[in-house]
C-alpha cells in the first residue's frame, strides 16, 4: 500500500528538516503518534533508531524505525517494523519553493496476511491518507506559527 501527499510550507527547508528530524517533536505534528519509547538524544541522522507507539483505527502498536538515508535539508528515508510482520518505508523530500518549502511525503507499508492483509490495507489506506494530510497540516501550522 502507498500513501503520497504534498504540502507547501512557509518555512525554509532547513527549518522543516530540523523539526521532522527531532524525535521529541513527533508529538507536535504526527497525529497518530502516542509515545516515544526510545530515541537518541538530539537530532536524528542516518543510522539513528527509535521506537514509537502509534494508534491507527483505535489500535495502538509499536514501530521500530531506522533512518536509512538523511541528506540535510532535502531528503530522509525511514524504514520501520511493526507488529506481526508489518513493515513501512517513509520518505520525506524537501525542495525550496519561493520563500518556503515544498514537502513531499510517501509512506509505503505492507500488512501481513497475503490477500486478506491486502484487502485490509485498502481499508486502512483511506484513513492513512487522511491522517497524513492532518499531520502535514499540523506541521505546516507549527512551522508557520514559529516563523
């Protein structure tokens, strides 16, 4: 399954990058974030790992993330493993756009269960798309309020 979204943010790519790579700021903008269970001090960089509790469709679960690519301030790739063999890959691309940033978000995830898991994934995709949009709007508001 795949969720893709884009948003324009009236803040520099450097400012956006700083917020998205601070694990302690996840609670400020990621709508499905519930708790940061483990993370390194300071900003995340390539090789950083963290554990995050999230909640989707009323179900709480933990994901172990690893930052596999981090090119400041333009590109980040996270890979995660969740319960029962679920996996996810999240890609952030930030490009200068006038006085601000064009932020592209991609989340590719696989649910266990073969065809049945794929069917459930389609049901979750709509909700994941709405949550992604809400998270990006929160990120935009957070950054534009502080500029």
